[in-house]
């Protein structure tokens, strides 16, 4: 073999070696994203009742609430019993964008149109400090050798709820919209929850609801709750929406009507002449927004006809306005009926005052 041929072979080997080294260095950079590091996440095997009864499909929701509103965020989908919950807290906080005054968080699993599971309320600081722990509050958990977590949700119970009149008579044929209780701590006390469907009470005033043993809520239900003593004697609060305890069997006795009466109020000037155009505002007890509004006005004879019931707690007379807080004109042109005057109006259904 000639020396020139030997030198050529050595040069070729050197080039091949350099190419192999270059490819080795570039391989990590050229590798497809699938081989990169996966985002941090926790894998849950989700089932109901027993590990074998896995949820075929569903959603893991995150709810956060404050006095200002309720927010919802999709944490993960459940596919063939598996939920991959992201654990990148900084990214989650950016995407959830919780209200600065958030009171609490609730983790919810939706396993069907009317099948829901929820955690207890979780304070804001502890929720973000331990997201996997928050998810585990949904049911019983077991850590598996593979690193996954088996999450078993308690099987729903057959909840029996009976609605009665105060004297024990059943409230039959009453249509109800039932939800799992979630949140009503806002300025209007308006409930938002997890819908379980529509029901109608039977002849005994009962319904049966399939749901976990957590508080329920009857959305939009109108009833009256005893509220001490008022101008008409026994007083009531006019309520919309009823919270039901987490017991398997519940019996609730409430008033479905209250005493109503028409009264006549006459307003005269100090000299005894009729005082027209006096607005009459009423206050009544309620568990929602409102409870105060204009209900009548005096006519040319100074007379006003008022439709009242046992939820009313106060009556106020106003001339002119509207007035802002601290307005001296408002103080001069506003008069509240005294307790004595209210009792006379509510008992005799007629009252004349001079103002």
C-alpha cells in the first residue's frame, strides 16, 4: 500500500469521526419535543364506590368564590378513568386568575349531567400550597407503586326529603329545582350550584334524590321562615332558595303563606289638611337582595292604600327626593313610622298621622 493511499484513508476516518461527534452533540437539540421533559402533573385513577367502577369520562373542575362572584376553571378531563391534573402552580394561578378576595376553592368532579362530587371548602392559602392534597379531599385515596393515585369517590346515596306545612300536612305536587349546594355568600345571597335536575313532591310531600351526602339546595323555592315578633305579631322572612342538610333523610316544616292585609294610611299636615304626593316606602325581611322599595303614595286626600303582610318591618314617608346620605333636605322630608304607629296600623288596618 502506498503512503499516499494510507494518508487518504486516515483523512477519511478523521472526517467520519468528526461527523459522528457532531451528530452526537446535535442529537439532543434535534430531538422531537415528545422526548423533552413533561410538565409536572399528577395522575389519578378515578372511580366511584370501588376501584373497579372507574369513571369512563368526566371533568375535574375548580371553583373559586368570593362576595363578588363565582369562577370556574377546567383542571383536567377524565378519560377511561384517568385524570392528569397539572401541578404548575404559577401557570395555574395565571390561568385561573382568582379574585384577590377569594374566600375559598372547591374541587368538583362531574361524572354525568346530574352526577357531581365536591370537596369541602378549601381556604385560599392551603389550596395553592397543596393542590394534590386538595384533589384527594374528593374521596379516599391510595398511592400506587407506579406513582399514580387511586381516587375512589363515595357512591351517591338515595336522599329522602319531605316538605311539610307547619301543622305537619304534606306539601304535595310542588315542583323543585335541586342542586348540590356550592355558594350563596354574595351580596344578594343568590345561589349557584351543581344541578341535579327537576323533581316534584309526591302525596306525602317527599322526593328522592341520588346525590353524595353533602348539603343540597332548592333553587328558586319560595317559602316563609319564622322571624321573631313584628308589628303584626309573629313575623316572617320572605325567602327564595332553601339549603338542605347533608343527612340522608330530611324533614322540613316551613310556612308557605303568611297573613296578608290591606291597610289605609292618611297623612295630614300639622294644620290638618290632606298631604298629597307623599311616597311610602316599605321594608320587609328577606334572605335575598331587596327588602326595601316604594309601595304606594298618598292621593289628593292624603290617603294611601297599602298591601302588607307579616314580613314587613318598617314604613318610611318621603317627600321629594331622591336624597343622598347626609342630605339635610332628605332629613327634613323623611319620616319613619314609630313602633306604636306601626302596631296600630297593622292591628286596626287604619292610621292617620300629622306631619
